[in-house]
């Protein structure tokens, strides 16, 4: 084999190697920002759970997308939607007299609602949560918080300092995911009585309820039903 041919083969091999390295570099950095955009706060939680190891967190999130990314949410019938909204309002009003029972009902309701929309069954909480994080990443932590509060035993709650205010905050955080799951899909058409406008009024009512609670009074959860009727 001539020297010129050997040199040519070496140059070709070097070009192939350089091209492969550059391709890997071009693909590598995109995955992180892409996952961060898709998962938002869930990306940061995954990194924290892996003790700051972003690569390990990205592997976990990529696996979630591979398992659940193709999931298509099923629409709710109008009657179903009304039932879920009525149950949520009832749980909300129950919070005044029985916060722990109300939080447990909110947890059950989210599990059932997610199952009705086509996510894994509520009996598989971790898998259901993973699937929800792929499609509702910015709201799924409310479900996580209310589930944790619902399954915390009363004695553990006292030892950990979890009181009514902590449960109220978990309930409020869970409302965002409930709104996402209960609203009609774009192709369903029709209106939704619990949309963005009502949710804004609810936040105002809950802020007032927090002040009332700090003074030893009741939180005006029932305001939401009255406001909905008057609107």
C-alpha cells in the first residue's frame, strides 16, 4: 500500500471521527434545555432528587417521555365534568370543619379524574404522577403535595408541624391541576364554568380566608359557590 493511500485513509478516518464527535456534541446539549422547557419546575425537582446530577435527572425525565409522551387525553362528557366540579366544591367547603377529610377527598378526586382522562389508574400513584408530569408539568406538584398531606398520619403531621395552613396550601396548589384536567379539550367546544375567570375570583376568596383563619375565624370556601351562581 502506497504512502499516499495510507495518508488518505488516515485523513478520511480522522474526518469521520471529528464528524461523529461534533454530531454527538450537537445532540447532547439540546436535550437538557429541551427537557427543562418541557418539564419546567419538574426538571429542577428531578435534579434536586438526584443530588444535583443533571444527567441522571435527564435520563429519568427522558424515560418518562418515552413511556407516556404518546398518551392522548380522553375528553370528559359534560355530565362528568359537572360531577367532578360539584365534588371539588363540596370538598372545598368541607375543609372548614374537617381539613384532613377534605384533603383526602381532593387526593381521591384528582386520582379518579386523571384516570378518567386516560392517565394510568390512581392505584398506581407513582406511574400516574409520572404520566401527569409529562403532560401537565407546571401543575402536577399540587397533586404531589395534596397526596402527601392526605397520606400523612395525624400523629406524624403533629410531629412534623403540619397544620391546617399547610393543608390549605396543598389544597390550593392542587386546584391548578384539577382545573387543567376538568376543562374541555380545545376540540370539544363548549364553555367551562370553572375557567380562568372563576379561578381568579377563587384565589381572591382564599386570600381572604387565610386572613380570617389567622384571626381564628372560618375560611369562606362557600363564597365560590355563591359567586358562581351570581355570575
